C-alpha cells in the first residue's frame, strides 16, 4: 500500500548539472503529473502523462524533460539545472481526468536546491 | 486566463474556534471544485470534491460550500484543532486540459491554530 512515492526527498545540486527526480505509483493510474510549488504561486504544471509513452507539456515546461516507459514511473529530468529551478516538486497521479471528478493523489514532494 | 483567488492569505485562530476560508474563481469550462489540505513538508491531500450541482459537502469538521452562480466557494472548519494548522488550497478542475492542465490551483490560505 505504498501509493505514490517520490525520491529523493531533498536534493542539492550545482548549476549546470543534470538531475532526475523519481516518481513511482502502485495504483496503475493512467494519469501522472509533475508540479512545482514556489512561494507566491499556486502549484504549476510542468508536464503530464495520460498513459505510458504519452506525455505533454504543461504551463512551465522549459528546462525539463520527462519520459514514461512504464505506467508506474514518471521521472522528471532537469537537463542543466538553473537557480530558478530551486523549488519543491510534487508528483501526482489519478485514475482519470480531473474533469471527470477523479481524485488526484500527491507524493510527499522533493525539495530541490540549485546552488 | 483561468484563475483561482483565495483569502485570507494567512489566518491565526485559537484552538476550539471556528473559521471560514474563501475562494473565488474565474475558470471555464468548470467541472468541479476541490479543497486540499497541505501540511508543512507534505503533499496536498484532498478534503472535498464538488460539482456545480452540489452546494455543500462535509468531511468531518470540514464543510465546503459552492455557489456556482457567483463562482465562490468557502471552507468552514468547526472546533479547530492544533492538527488543522496547514495550508488549505482551493482547486478548480476544467472539463478539458490546456497548458495549465485540468487543475487550476489557488495559492492557498495558511492557517495556524494556537493553543
């Protein structure tokens, strides 16, 4: 009954480095999402995936790459980290689209600091 | 642009007291409205989901109301407890996804319950 887990919980990296944040869910949910949460903003969508091998950009996709080769995993990669990508990142999953009133479940978050 | 506005930004109340948090939205096409609770250092957890036909929804000491005509929602917390200290996020779901995705997040109200 693990649900949705993110790793690592905390990460410090240097500007220009590549870093990957992991997200794993055990429910076989079709939809998965990556959000970032910054002071003064609501959660903002980076990328989402409707199924394995189907991904699409959200509101703030620049500088990020995603893949989804398996239903249960949805890693987020920062190709060349910048200080502006310092944030708390949340992964979420849902069985269906939000418009159909399906619940979205969030991971515990990854706090990323780029120095 | 679709937006969700919450007030107040922060609130301090004494344990045992009631409080009401407000949410106004300009989102179209509207599908449903959700309230999430986010404890410090954790991911958001759903409290309620309401469609336009539901005026009131309760979850224990939490009662959400929705007025689809005025595009306003409120979250009422009864007999507050120290564990209610958290951020409360109002989220509106669209019927379709765009760059913001299906879920439009407010910035949250930070509630502190003092003994």
